[in-house]
């Protein structure tokens, strides 16, 4: 039923870069300051959470700042990463995030502007058994 998603080998370096950047959203050890988060998100960034609710950039920045201030104890696992170039210097990154019993499929759209990566959009969808 699920597609076999294999990243084009020509994108392997980009995939590795985006995997590291994406963990900023999930791992307090990868995160830093609000200013760092602002620099890596487009001003128009928005997110659809696993709840189905839409969140603004400021809401997400607040949540990331709170997560860094009060890190969680659980270790999360991300796997099955896939990267696809959807337009010149614009990439779709998908993966599965395991947070204990909670499993979500994640997708983000990233844009490379010269040497800087910016995320435009993020979505999480809960996987039901």
C-alpha cells in the first residue's frame, strides 16, 4: 500500500543537510535561540499540526522557545527520510517521527537561498493503526 520512496542519489547531500535542520523542530539539543529559529523560517511559514490545527510562524517560534527552555525527557526517533526537489532550490522532505507510542508522518518544504536554508511549511499527520 505504501509507496517505496527512495531519494535520488544526486540529492543525498541535500537530504543529509535537511535531516539535521529538521531535527531543530523535534530535538531540544539541536535547537538554539528564537533568533536562530526565525532565521531558518520564512516569514510566511505556517504549520498544520498532527491535530489538524493550523499554526502561525509566531506560534511555532513560541513553542520552540518553550521546548528549549523546558526540554522533554523522551528520546524521539526519526526515520524513513525522503527528499524530492519540487522546484529549483525547493525541496520536499518527508519522514516518520516516533514519539513513544505516538507515530506521525511529517513533511516540510525547504528553500535554499544561496547558502541559507529556510523552511516554508511543515505538517504532521498521526498514523493510526
